[in-house]
C-alpha cells in the first residue's frame, strides 16, 4: 500500500494495528516471564536446588532483555532506511514463531542440557524481536498523529503491554487449574502454542496499514545518514542517555510488580499462585485505563511533569508496596499491585511520544529504540534476578529490594529533570 497523508481515519487504523500487534508481541514475551516464575525451574533446571533453579530460570528470562538492544539497533537501522511498516511485520513473525517453538521444547528430563540451551536461544530470539518492535509501533502512531494528540495516540501502543500481560496471565491461569501432573507434563505448553493463532490475527491487521507519511516525506527530501545508529550516537548522545535513565525506574518497578511478586509471594510468603496471578491481572486491567489517561495528560501538561510525578510516586511507594504484600491478605496484596501499576502508568503513558520526539525523523527509529532498549537489560532484565539475590542475602526480607528500587527511581528523576520538554515540538 502506498503512503497516505495523515487523517483521522488513517490515524485510528494505525493506532489499532499498533495496539493489537504490540498486545500479541507482549503476550509472547510475558508468557515466558510467567512460566519462568512458576514452572521453568521445575522443567528445565531440575538438577538444581529450588533457589538455584529459580535463579537460573530468571537468568534465562534476562537473556531476552539483553537481546533487545541488538534488535533495536538492527531493526532501527532498517526502519530508518527502508520504512517502519516492514519492520513491524518482520518482528511480529519472529516473536510468534519463537513462542510456538518454546511450547514444543522437550524438557530437561527428556533431552538433558540441550533443553535449557534451546530455551535460552528461543528467549534470545524473542528479545531480539521485541527490541525492534517497540520503536516501529510507537513511531507509526506518533508519526500518523497531529500535534496535541501524539501522547494519547502513542499511549495506546503502550496499553498493548498490559493487555498482553492480561492475556498471558489469563491463559496461563486457566491452564494451571488442571491437575498439577498434567499441567507440568503438557498443560504449560498450551498458552505458548496458542501464539500461532494470535500471530495470524496480528499479521492480517499489520499488513493493511499505511507507511508513516512523516517518514515518506522525509525520505523523499533527504536520503538520510548511511548508518543511522552512528548518526544518533554522534549527534544525539545526550538524549540517548537521558532516555535510558528515564527508563530505569519504569522498567525495574514494572518487573518487580509483575514478575518478582509471583515468585516472592508463592515461595517466600506461601501465597497461592492463582491469587497472585489474579492480582497482576487486576493491575493490568487498571493500566489499560491509566496508560491512555496519562498519555492524554502529557499532551496537555507536558511529558516531563507527568513522568516526574510517576517517578516520585513510585519512589515513595517502594517500601509500602512490600508492607502491603507482606500482610499476606489477598485484598491488600492486590491493592499493592494495582496501586503500583497505576503509578507506573504515569511514566509509561507519556513515554512513547516523549522518546520519539527527542530525535529527528531520519534517525528516530534508531534513536528511540536505542535509548529505550539499552536500559532494558540493566533495569527490567536484571531486576528479578537482583531481587532474588537480595532476598537470599537478607534471609527473605524485602527491604533491600525497596532500597534498590528507590535507587532506580532517583536515576530516572535526574534523567527526566535534565531532558527537554517535547510535547509542543514539531516532528
């Protein structure tokens, strides 16, 4: 399809396509996180004690995050040279195939060491795909939007993340209701194999959208740098570093609230896995409303004030979160997760437009992806692993995790404070 000028109908179509595609890709990505917290230590690391098995399971989880910057660099390069749309189709296909193959993997008891090796390889492919998907999805939404609505429209791409989590946890929750022996034998595979159906839906929708008109116009007027990533590093190093810093709190808190809490609650506190999954799903549902709301607020108030407010809130909530979870009362545990994820939304809602607006059109895919994805392994990827190690060091006490999260929030506050305001900036 050829490019078209931005209009409300095209904008809605692109936002819906980006939202659906992002939902599917993050369903794939989060499915692994849920399985890593609840079952992979029993299936792929059976020769290790429970703590070491959990650590190894989360280590493979972190592999996906370390692959994300590579995906951002590669797909960012071709997204700035060729176009946004083709990269979105490629990344969606990559994620879908990797997820289905994880569902077909033999376990450690069946093929020994090859089981965790293949698991790590497929997790790397997942991370590589997600690393390229985010930049393309948010840029399509931002570049099809008019000034004054970019934050709101791009925030719907971000809202695909909690919907992906809702689907992943919901399907996993249904599968886990079966007899435990059957679940560990084959039931855990079903959510991964369902990824093939979602892949078909996503491909159908994404193939029908137009290329970004902003990119098409810029490409016709300027051939752009030969290697966009090098141009970003040369011309925009400050904005890359500030975007990285802005992600530290957002990413670390999110994976503590949604992944670490499953392991901590079930293994340290003896809480039921079903109740914890329900709490995470409730928080994800709240985010579906909160993320677009904060995105819209950033169009009115600016990206920085909304983002800073979210970082300050989470800094103050780090200790209360664990106080509420440690009560072991289902209502208070759910309240802790919901409040935490709403606070997270104040950063995540404006983030897509904020990062996109920091870079020019011919390097925007590379710049936004690099800033966003470089922080992923350092913040979200390592957060559950660091938290498990801190729990072991403290004898099961969560206060060191709260201190760690406060440190991440401070980094984000400094980064966003020094970033420029972009909500009135032209593309």
